[in-house]
């Protein structure tokens, strides 16, 4: 159930991150943004458990997932913009 909860929170975090980081700098569409939000929630869960912020079977909270999604979206935007400028 923890993985399903992380996916749901990650989806919502991806939507919130899309609204926080709108504009031309964001090359991802809605579906890719929500997938990256889910990845951000998993990253936040993994880092939170590694740093001792969360218990071993506890997922990231909503704010942690949003921060993770913003970080993953920013990294993706940096890599995607770099890839398009070098071609």
C-alpha cells in the first residue's frame, strides 16, 4: 500500500510542481510532468529514509514529494534544454 500511496502523492506533487514551474523553461507536458512528480516522490522517500527523516516503511509527505518533484523537474529541464541546444 505504501507504493500506491507514494504514486498518488507523487502524481499530486507533479501537478503542483507543474503549476509552480510553468512557462517556456518547462519542456515537459502534463503526462511527463506527473511521471517526473512520481519519480520525485520516490526520490524524496528514498532520501528521507536514508537521512532518517522517515521510518523504513514510511513514504514522503506531500511537501517532501513536491520538493522532490521540483528538483527532478528542474534537473530534467536542465538536461532537456542542454540536449536541444547542442544539436
